[in-house]
């Protein structure tokens, strides 16, 4: 051909590219005297993506990156090569007025990547941009509000702000659209900033504005802003509106949650329970964090009846499947001496983590895990997670009674690795070796009989004996007598409890500093080991 135009060159480059003859396509591309957007688009093949990126570097070096035709070709290349993020970056950096070819390239790219929603949004955005820029109606309140809403829903914050600023007057509907969108996209600070501007403009803030702003306050946990918004709500008379009142309740829950959790975390368990009662009296529905914190407080205070009421609460509010709440419930029942209830909750759980398993294992250990070594081993083997030091300590302690040297050595070895600075496993293992070898106490280590005759009178007034005497007088028939003390029970009181439970056929539950003792018919769940 004596003369060749752009169409001829592009046709030949495309033909070589489609035939897989990339070297020839590259050669013709380099020889082409003039390159338009179609020429650059030839590099849209996946096989030529790396070549295209090399050309991108060349484009930047030769300062062609501001050329609309070149950028259109780059957008088309990335979009067709499944690199839609890169295409979006170039598209967004383009000047405000974009050509129809560029819009088409992006829409086609989304469609090529099976992202139909974004393709439709891009098309609507394109059409609206055309309307926005050419029709001249953006100053109209109704058109402007629709534009703000459209841009916001399509995720175009820049043009949404631009449309908002161009709307005549201070249209609260347009501003609400922006505030709602910012909240939904997680831009809480932006939403609060918009609200402050609305207030500064003395706009007629309505019941659609307040809920979104309150949600932002709840997410950011900014109590000062929450109080200011609440005061403004009361002042403007919107407190009785359902949407606003519901949003206020949600914010209140966040406030209550912070207080209750803080008290429970810092050991002020009674204060945490008092606050929970106030929360319920105020008609505020607790969230799962509050429930978990209150159950933990009940476990530490061993207030079973209160914990059972909280259990009813969390079932009522639908927190039954929340792992943190159910773990707290297992802990509460186990620490209150109701190991059967703890096991029932455990069996109903569909998902369990390491905390769940450890809680139940410790619960068994403290409620007369004792004498059932085979069950302990079986439960240990069933664990789907790696046991921590607490589990190994429980097993190591049990090995002393059962003289299981092999398991004791295994548990101690694990503890040596997990807690190398802890002396406890060394002491326990030494005691186990001594017990297995028949430790002989030296006569000098035994206390004198005189010392024991001097303590005899004091033993009669130990607190657990006084409590069980009071319980026999006033606890209803059939109900267990529950005793909680901070020190470990002495041998004399332990023997006394066994004797009383047999004579009076009374179930006595005694929690000392180490474990729970369930006395029934002259026996103890600890197997006389504590």
C-alpha cells in the first residue's frame, strides 16, 4: 500500500495480536507513525499485560500520562486483563470531563469481570454526569437531591459533595443523603462533620438526621458528642420519635456496656451487677458484651440465682449462639458448683474454642474431677485444640493421687516448655516421685500431740461448721447447703462435713480456695484429695 492510515495500522496490529504473533504485533506497534486509543488498546490481551505495563512506564517517562487517548487505552488494557483496580485508579485520576470512550471502557471492564452491579452503577453515574454537566438543573432542589443520593449510592463521594454544594439553599434531604451514606460506608467522622455544618447553617434538622448521627456516635464511642446531640434532640422535641428514641437506646447500650465491662474487668463485681440491674430497670436491652461481663461477675461472686436470671435474659434476647456469652455461662455454672448444668450448656454448643474446653476441664477438676482419671484422659484426647498450661496442671495434680508416673512426666514436660520459670511442675513432679517411692516422714517433722490438743477447741468454731449448722436449721428440705470460703478446708472440717451429710442425708456444697467439695451420704466428690 502506498498510503496507510490509522485504521490500516490498527487492523494489522490487532490481526497479529489475535493470531498470537506478539513479536510482529509489537514491531508494527513500534513502527506505527501515529497511535490513537485503539492502537494502545491492542495491548489489552492477558499475554501482553506485562508488555503493556512496560509501555505504561514509557508513557509516564515521555509525559503522555496526561493524554486522554493514552489513558483510555490504559484503562481498557487493565480492565480487559482482569486488573480492574488499576483501571479504576487511572479512571479516577482522569480530568472531570471524561470521554464517552473512557466511560464505555470502564463499563465494559466491569461487565468483563462479571461485576454487573458496578457496571450498572457506572452507567447510571455516566448518565447522571451528563445530565449534571449539560442540563444545568443541578441548582434545582429536587434534581440536586437526587444527584446527591445517586452519587452517594454509587460511592462517588467527590461528586456527591460537589452536587451538595450546588443545591440551592440548605436542603435537609440532600444533607441527610450524605450523612446516611457516610455512616453506611463507615465514615463516622465525616458524618459528624456534616452534622456540625448542618447545625452551624441553622438547618431544620429532622428525625431522619438524628438516628444516623447517633449511630456514628455509638460506633466512635464519643460520649461528649453523644450528650450534645442528645441535648439538641430534647431541645428540638424529637425525643418522642420512634427512629430517634431507638437510636438513643442503642447509644445508651454502648454507655452501659462500657461501665459494666469496666467494673467487671477491674474486679468490682458487685458494682457491675448493680449497674446491670439499673440497666434493666431503665428498659435498656443488654448486648452480648454486657451479658458476658455480668456472667463473669456472677461466677466470681458465686451468685448462682442471679446468674440463672441472666441466663434467662440472654436466651430472651437471642444471644444463645454467641461464643463469648456461652463460654461465660459454662464458667458461671462451673464456678458455682453446678457442673451438670455446665456440661448441659457445653453439649448444646455447636462451636467450641480452647476457652470452652479449658473451662469445662477446670470445672470438672474443681467439682470433684477426682477418681475419674480415664475420663480425664479421654476428654484430653478429644480436645480439638492444643491444651494450655492450666489443663496440664490439672492433669499433673491428678497424677499424684493415681500414681500415674507416665502421664505426670508428659504433663510436667509440657509445663517445662510452656512456663519454664514456674516452679510448680517441679514441686508436683517431685511429690509424685516421692509418693510412688514410699516417702517416709521423719518423726521430727510431725507436730507434737500437745500442739494438736491445744487446737482442738479452735477446730469446733471453724466457720464452715457454723454455717452448716445454720443451714440445717433454716435451709428448706431437699435444697443443698452452699458454703463459700477463701481458705482451703482443713482435714477436721472435711471429715465433719462427710459425717454430717451421712447422718442428715444432706447435700453440702463447700467451695474452698482450691476446689468444690460435694458431700453426699458420707463421701466427698474430691475423693479425699484437695
